[in-house]
């Protein structure tokens, strides 16, 4: 691997005697990880069914290393959202967020969705997750991952941090800033990060991180908690970004977090501005752990005004006969009819998480739990609805084993045979929901989305 010379010189200067150990880590194979989606499975249930060779990741209970030759991304469990493939060090960010069911959480730089889907599993479908991404194409991928993981209480937005800050002042209990960075910690994994790296780019990233942190601070409630992370080693984007922020924001403190023993303290001597607590931030080094380079800081807004803001909330649809086709579908198919605030985007029906502010002026990619589409005289359930349901939530389901021909056929878009009452069936793999099929005269018509079908 030929790393940029300016990067090597800088790291040598920063690390001194430790540099040799650091550089040797580039000879090791990168690590691979997957994180179980606790919205879809318990650890016990997964372990009973799993056939992959996995080893526990010591810093995330539901995280596992897998070997490079395994292909968990091409497995029915992946399509069912049973797990999310995520770089092992990156899982530490979600673990530091520690969201509690019922809270309002913002993931400000969220695509493709590693931290958002982790936080969603902590929220357990209760509360609100706003997952935001500035680039439209990446926001789409984020939305697809939120769907695949069966998340009901997430809004996906495509906004700038500044526009969000105007919309959500002092609103969130927790905010994740997984900042765009120079990516030095990913050099072992990502050649593009190496090619795009320069000393100049590190400076640009640091300026942008500062701007993002400023906007994030405006959206956090007093008492709220902000987790900042990067996947780079550059002190400008880590200790210096945090020190600069703290020095301008006396309402924030760096909070201590109990972390895995081989995570190393942030380096106060690299922060340029002397502020208390930099050693309570964490550095994840590839020569100390089996994972890539990361930096993490947890900030608490310890004081600040809890302004009595006039908030405008989402205006739900009236539950009149325009929703009848949905309620007919729900009564025939689901054991409990969903209730709450319904909204329509065109003919797409969503249930908005409780406490969500108005969508006015926001670029909305996903307005909450996507239930389905109103077609002429009928309602067609969405793939998102199927993925968010458990077999016990529906009146009819079929479940086939992971290696079965039925599962392969279903993922290819083929019909299956089945005897039973006509209507919508949840198709499951080992009890994990995968999609819809409609039973008519002994044939399950396939409703697995065309764009997702296996070749
Ligand atoms: C490190 S990545 C996020 C990874 C994501 N949190 C995950 O776990 O999957 C940083 C994200 O910030 C986005 N970004 C780039 N510029 C930004 C800006 N000025 N404000 C907010 N986000 C930005 C990038 O498009 C990228 O998706």
C-alpha cells in the first residue's frame, strides 16, 4: 500500500516511537463486521439459526466479526434486515449514543445509515429518529437502508445542517454528528480516501466540521447529548475541532463514557486550545484494536435556556372515508390496526412518529412508517410495512428455511404454492419477514420489489 507521503510524515511526527507499530497495522487484513438488528431478532434467536462463522466484537454487544470469505451481504437474512454490515470501529459510535426508547434523536450526517439503523434499534420503534443526509442520491440509499431494517419511527430528510437548525431549535434529546472527514482511518479499506487525501483537504474538512457542529448545537435540548465522530486521525478534525467548539460554547462539557479498554484517550497536547476534558474523548487506533481508525467525543449541553418555543406539529389526515381502503386492508391482514397521525404524500400513506414537527419547507425523503399506496379502489401494502412486521403481527404468514428453494424462488420474484385463505401473506425466512405475497387459488403471487430481486 503506498500511502501519501505527507500523511506518513505527519503521522510519524505525531506518533514518534509508536509510529512503527501504527504503520505495521497496514499489513494486516482489514476487519469485517455485521451488527444484528435488534428490531428483527434477539441475540438468542439469531444464534440458534445462524450458519455464518462469527466472533464477538468486544465493544458492541450485538456486533460480530466475520471472515472476508463469508458473504453475509448476499444472504436472505441481509434482505430481511436481520443485520447491517458495518465496519467494526464504526459500531462504537452507535454504542456511545445510547438512545432510550421514546427519545428524539437526530443523525445529522446519516447516509448510508450505519449509525441511524443502530440508533433505531436502540429506540425500539418508540420515539423519533430524524436521519438527514445532504446529498440527494445518498439520502435515497439511507432511506432504503432504514426500510430494509424495518424501522417504523424514522423520518429521512435531505437538508443542509443550517436549514435543519432553523426548523428544529432546541428539539432533540440526542444528536449524532458523524462528520464528513478526510477519511485517514479508512485508508486500509478505501483506496478513494487515499487518493482524495491532502493536507489542504484536512483543513477544509476541519472548517466544515466546525460549521456542522455549530448548527447541531442549536438543535440540542438543554441537558441533551451530542456524539461527534470521525474516521480520521488528523487532530485538526478531532481534538482541535472539539477544543475549538467547547471554547466557544460554555454551555457544553465533554462527558466521560465507559469504553472498551483498548480505546485510547484523546490527546490533549494535540488540541492547540487548552480546554478541560479532551482526554475523555476516544481514539480508536488500528494497532490497538481489530478495526479501522476512529475518533469519538461525547458532549453534554449542561445548561442553556429551555425557551418556550411555539412549535408547529405535523397536521394529520382526518380519519374519514378516504382512508377506508387502508383500514379494510389492515383489518384483513394485521392483528392490530395501526393508529396515530397519518399523512399522504401523493397516493403514498405514512404514519408519522409522535411529536414530529411540520414538514413544511423540508425536503422529505421518507415521512415515517410507509404503509403503502392507494390504488384505484384498493390499498397496496408497501415493502417497508412487510419488513417492519413480525409474524405475530399478521393474520397470515409463510416461513421457509434460509437454504430452501422457496426462499431462492421468492427472492427471484417467482410464485410459490400454498393452501390457505386468500389475501396478503407475510413471507418470512426462518421467521424473519422478507416481503409480501398475495394468495389466490393456491398460488402466492410475488410482491417482492422488482428492483431488489435476485438474478
Ligand atoms: C462519515 S459519512 C456518514 C456515515 C453514516 N453516519 C453512516 O454511519 O453510515 C458523512 C456524511 O456527511 C455527508 N456530508 C457531506 N458534507 C456535509 C455537510 N456540509 N453537512 C452535512 N453532511 C455532510 C456526506 O455526504 C456523508 O454521507
